[in-house]
């Protein structure tokens, strides 16, 4: 994409994923299962308004336990994720600590985004304290995995129609920066532990450039959100923790 096109895509995303004037407080419990229904892990989550340097932000937490890739044993974890919500959403700081059943640290992952410099750093420390750090560009349309369901509640469901696409870049936990499109797939009726409701369906589609012909072989990732405002998250189906991890279904419990 030429510079003018890249700027247009960035501005379009900013318009489409605007942060609302009032941020919601919410919490819940979720369950992750294989596509055959075997439970892998459970977690509790929170979403709260916050502030960073005097500017609006939103904070997510997740406390979970169970079988989680790539760890062979059962683990427990805590995630804290902070996004800027000053006009539009932008990732800021993310930290995940994973422990074994005895409480010993197995891994710590930290992501920091600098909007002014247009950079992001990913740091991973293992149980021996060995640190590995990577740096990436962080375009204005950057997203992160942690808290993404709460951010996508603000997709332009009503105004953009069933063919809407939001273009973005997302930093995964491999770590790798992906160029993606978040594409509307219409409305489906879903039944979960929370009841039966009509949902907007979104698909996260990688942009592979010359490799787009192989897109059909890439595992698909889907999100569902209630048609009724405020479009609460209802289901996720896709890879648990990036390429090589199992495909799972996450729903409220």
C-alpha cells in the first residue's frame, strides 16, 4: 500500500473503532473447550474504566487455570491489559504471568506500545529468568490479543453493513505482527450458557500479500457479539495461542 493509502486505512480504523464517551464496567467467567467439547481451561475477567497520564483508558484483567498451550502441565495465569481510550482505542501495556500448580513462575510476557514513536516491544522471561526481547513497528491501527473482545464490541456493526472490514495490525504472542482484516460475516443465532441470542459474526482474516492464494489453509478466527447494544461478546472460535496451538471455543459459563 502506498503512504497515502496507508494513512487512509489508519484514519478509517480510527473512525471505525472509536472509544465511546462512557466506558463500561463489566466482569464475567469464561470456559475454553476443544471443538469436541472437552474443557481445557476456565477464567474470570474484568473490564473497568481507567486513566493513563490523565487520559482515558480501559483496563482488562483475566485470572485463569487449566490446560493452556504450549505448556504440557496444568497452569494458572494472570493477565493485565491497558488500552488507551482517548478518542480511539490503542494498545498500551500488557503483562501476563504464568505459574505452575505450585505457584512457581513459568513465564512472564510483557508488551509495551509507544504511540508517539510508533513502536512496540515484546519481552518474554522463562522460569530461569532468561529474557528474550523483540521490537516491532506499531502503526496507528495496532491491536493486541489481550482484551481484544472488549475492544471489538465497538466495531461499526450498525452503520457499516454486512460487508464491513476494519484493517489493522495485531501483535500476537509468538511474537509476530500480522496485517489483518476484521470482516463482518452477518448475523447468526447462538445458544450458550448465557442463553440464545442473535449475534453479529466477525472473522479475523490475515493479509498474506503474494501468499493470499494460501489463505484458505490458515485456521480461521471468529468472534460473535450480541446484536443488542452494547454488543457484548458471546463466543470466540480459533487458535488458543497462535500457530501450532489447538483450536478452541471460548464462551461465557
